[in-house]
C-alpha cells in the first residue's frame, strides 16, 4: 500500500461527506421550520404578549443553535 491507496480513500470520503453535508442542511432546515411552528403554537397559548414573544424567541434561538451546530459539524466533516 502506497500513497495512492490513501488518496483514493480520501476521495471516497469526500464524496460521502458532501452527501452528508447536503443531508445535514436539509435536516437543519426542517428543524428550523418545526421550531417556528412550535413557537407559533406555544405563543398562541401564552396569556400575555411578552410571554408569547419570549416563547418565540426561545424556540427560534434553539433552532438557530441547532442549525449552526449542524452546519459547523457538516463543514468540519467536509474538510476532514
């Protein structure tokens, strides 16, 4: 086994990572949409306007964090 084997394996891994990256972004988009819907539902049950906004902010923040985390992981996987 020379350097050639390793390079070939690297190419296959890159292809796999690109597929994973695409899947990750799709998952993140769905997660964000679900969070937005959840926030809207939670908000409609909150008695005050402030409470509604707080619930929406919280759901959006957690969705944004999830999306950011997924994107970072995907980017690292692609570079690896």
